[in-house]
């Protein structure tokens, strides 16, 4: 089922709202120059047309640098942009439903894990990577359930061979510990979008997890 390798270690999750006072496209480009390997556009509370408009702008940049663009929870925007994949949560469209559609057969499907019981379900089997959501509580997303912590990553690592993407309050000081606990990749919003210098922030994070 999972035919994708996941050769990404630093994952930027971006929205215009998280890049206050800045051009989110510039933030994305700087982040790529700093070492981000994969980007997710996660827009909430905007119309589908607006979401599509932003995704079409962002995919020009990700194409330029040959970086995959993942769309959060919006099937139409994923299809209309022919993005590299989609990320869904526990209460969004199911990976099994997506995978049966020809369009998604070779796309990257990410699936957030909020309960340990999800690991045994067919949704996990149908996805290409799992989001450990959140590893630490964060103000960026407050409607979360389990705070997995480092122990949670290690537990999940022992239960599945799927690539694990940790997200939630990850920054320079805890990034390496998260990888050591068993994550394959770290995903951040504010550590890059909220940094004075997004390129430098990405560069430092990448260096930290690779060393
Ligand atoms: N899913 C779980 S936590 C989170 C998402 C989208 C937000 C992470 O943001 P930050 O600023 O990196 O803590
Ligand atoms: Mg969702």
C-alpha cells in the first residue's frame, strides 16, 4: 500500500495567517533555501477559491525548487493544483477513501495520529506517513487530544514501520531529542514562520537534526 519512501527530515507547515506581516510566499522560499524538504499549505477559515489561489502561488515556488507540496485537508485544491499529496486528520476524509481514487493512487497521503488505536486501523495502512500530533502542546493549534511527548514517539515507533512526522511546539532546543526518540521528520509552523530570519531558522533546524 505504501509505495512512497519519505526522504524528508524538515517539514514546513505554512499558512498566510501564521506569517503575520510578511509575504508567506517569501517565507516559504526562504525556508526552502534554508533546508526545508517538504511544505504543507494549511489554511483554515478561508474560502475554497482563496485556498486554491494561495496553493497555485505556492506550488510555483515548490516546483522551482523541486520540493513536494502537500495540501491540508482539501481534496479539490489538491486535485486542481496537482499537488504532491494531501494531509488529513482523524476527522477528515479517510486515507482509504482517498487511495481508491485514481488521482490519489500515487500521491503522498499523510494521516494524523491522535489516538494509539488508530495505528491498527486501515487508515494507517493506507497512508504514506503518520503525523504525531501534537508531540508537545502548542498555541498554534489548541484543539488537540493527546500530547504524545518523547515517550509517545518511542511507543509509536515500536508499533509501526511507517515514516513518522512529529509536530507541535518543535524548535531548535528539542528537535534532536524528537528525532532520537524515533521520529523520521519534524514539522514546524512557528519555529520558521515566526522567526525573524526564516532561512536561518530552517538552516539551523536542519543542521540540528542531521548532526
Ligand atoms: N498539528 C498538530 S500541532 C500543529 C499542527 C498543525 C501546529 C504546530 O505548530 P507549531 O507552531 O510548530 O507548534
Ligand atoms: Mg484537518
